[in-house]
């Protein structure tokens, strides 16, 4: 059963507008959440993260919001640029799960297209 | 600093052939990981090594073996390749197993015919 879900396989946004990528999770033992960005033929690169004790983290044009009661997080990109076009993966870190503690569990990804 | 490097970048195998994917990191990280990425499936953990000298199964270990050769290197072996193992393989590393982020290599695209 999927513990980290990204229900939108794709998202198309106009340049300059806001992009909102969503992620839901089921495991209340997750203590840290990350967003990775992946361009074609490259490995994923870390973008931004948030601890479960916070509800918002901001880094330039990127902001991640965490709603623990809803088990939901979102990544906001403002303003969106054509160079942001990539696949975005949400990931969660498990806590207190024996030997696999600390391993990341990834969602299936959302492909963002930012049109000029 | 090269970060995480993987060889080869591309490989085509016939069913039943074997091969080893190589991964090395120069960040002095303790933990290393192997993932596979399939269309619509995200990244799934095959094996990981929390520290030098230890390896453990991840979510999809069947058909694979790993070796943590030293602190820098972590290899993934396919003993008898199957078409279901056609995928893009990523190696990653992190400072510790319970760490803030993992750093990924560029990937190996493997096709099994």
C-alpha cells in the first residue's frame, strides 16, 4: 500500500504563475519530508524539506507547507519559470522503524510543465 | 567533488546475462542506497547499506545482490537478468542513515531483452 501519494501525474502552469504540487501520506511515524526535482536523464536533486514539527519552510521561490492533521504537504513555486519544468518527487523519512529507520519513501512523482 | 558517480550510463543485456552496476561517492558518507525507477512507479529502494560492512534489503530486493566494497563504493549485481529488471537504476548516499537528505548519482539505464 502506498504510504506517500502524489495523485496528480502532471501539472501545466503558465510562466509567472504559481505552481502547487501536492503530496499525501498515511504513516504518522514520518518525521521529515523532502521534495526532489528530476530532469530527464539526470538523477534527482534535493530541493527543499520540512520537519514534522514545522508547518512551513521557505527557500526563495519555493515554499513547502505541512498539514499534519490532514497528512498533507504541498510545494508552492512562485513565480514559476520554464526552467522549473521537471518531475517533482515527494519523499518522507520513517522514524523508529527498526533497521529501516531513516530510509526515504518516495511518491510516484508529478511532472510539471511551465509554459512560456 | 564529483559527488555520486555511476557506471555504466547505459547497458543492454540479454535475458540470463549477469552484470554489476558500480557506484562510488566522494563525500565521506556512511550510508548508500540503490533505487530503481520505473514509469509511473517513482523510486523504489532495492538495497541499502547503513554503514560500511552492513547491507539490508529494501522494498524490491528480489533478483539483486549488493556489495559494500568499502566506505566509498557500493555495487549492485544482477545474477541472471530478466526483462522485468529493465529500469533506470540510481545510487544515492547520505551522511548517516537518519540524515536530512540523500544525494543521487546520474543513473544507469538498463534494458534487458
